[in-house]
């Protein structure tokens, strides 16, 4: 099978159109179209659905896409292992992380790794926990770092660090008079929450149900941590986030952080995820050691 055709098929799907993929790859659009036709003949099924403004994979196309990514990764890993005979000189680390990690310890990890391995590059995707899980499942990312990810077949946990939920308020808020806060006390003010259906929101709602607390209608629901923190600074609303998300704003004095006493809200964790049975590249395996150490350090500071 033509490996370049598989690589190009992946590029088409990620670009969302044959024309854009051709521009990105500096290849004639007609040549890419012929490669897709060849793959469709090989697999005996249509792989792309034509849309008014591009293409998307069919069900058969998604199956080919998943296996194509595995094949391309395996060849990349073979190259990396050969290069590793003389030390880690090249490679690429593909990871997906939630926003607080991208804005937290990840830049330091990458900088430290680059100092020792300047030939290794990084492809980092940032999204919600569900997006991180999907990127790992689809093979776009080799590792994912997510908060309270849902359990899924085919996804395994490689490391975990406890990260309880906390309440964040502006420094003038009355809740700052307490060392810890119960969810029942939070209900006296507007709340700022992650979006409905997210793993963290489900945890908050279950804790409220067990405590018999009726949370007020949220002033804001958003998957943007930065927006939630900024609004908490400017209002009397109470933001509920993982401690990892709150540390920078708390340290700068912009917000005051208070632990939540409800038992269920202390059980959150950041988890490192990978696709089951997937062989990680040599570069990613090396970088994983730094990530594990940083997760442990973040847990120790909780």
C-alpha cells in the first residue's frame, strides 16, 4: 500500500477539503483526488463525502483514517527507534491537553526537553476534556492530559494526580472570611461553572444533589477557564474550578481560593491518557517522564 496516499488522506480529512490539503502539501489537487480514488478502489468503499464547502470522511473513511494514523505512526516510531540508536536527535511529540495545563506547567516541560533534545518538535492540541479524549482516541494525539475524563473502551490511564475542586472569589468577597467553603454556602451567590454535561459539571451537580443543595442559575457557563476566572474577578459570583486552574490567579492576588469541604468535590484528578495497545514514539516516551514528574509536583502542591 502507498504510505504517502495514507498520509495525504489524513491531511485531506484534517484540512476539510482536497483543495486546502493540496495547498498545504504543495501537491496538485488532481493528484490528491487520484490518490483518494485509488484508496476507494482498494478498499471497495467510498471514503469521502463531498460537501458544499469541502469533504468529510464517510463511515468507511473514518475506519481507514484510524488505521492510517496507526500505520503512519508505526513507521514514524520505527524511524525514531533507529535514530535512538545514536541518541534522540529527531522526533515529534503529539499531545492533547486541557487549557490549564497548556497555561501551566507544559511550557516549562517543553522548554526543558528542547534544551536536551533540540531536534524534537511538538504538536500540542488544546481543548476540553472530551476533546482531549477524542484526539487520543482518533490517534491525532499520542498522549492526553484531561480532568476527570469519562471511562471509555480503548483508552487507558497511564498516570493520575489528585486535583480537588475549589471555590474562587474576588478578594472583597465575604467567603474569604472562611478557611474552607461548603457547597451549601456557595448557593448564596451567583455561580460560574463549566458547561453542562462536562465531567466537572457532572461532579458538581452530583455533589449538590447529595448535599441537598440547589445551585442558583449560573451567571456564566463556559469551557474557557480564562473567561471564568476573569468574570470572577469582576463580580461577586463564585467560580468552581480545579485547583490547577486556580493557582496562577490565586498567587497573583486577583482571586482568593478556598477549598470546598464536600467530599465528592475533593476526588477530582488530572489523568494522562493513551490509546490502548498503541506504541508511543521514543520522543513521546521520553517526554512522558517530564509530564509525570510535573503532575506529581502539581499534586504535592494541592
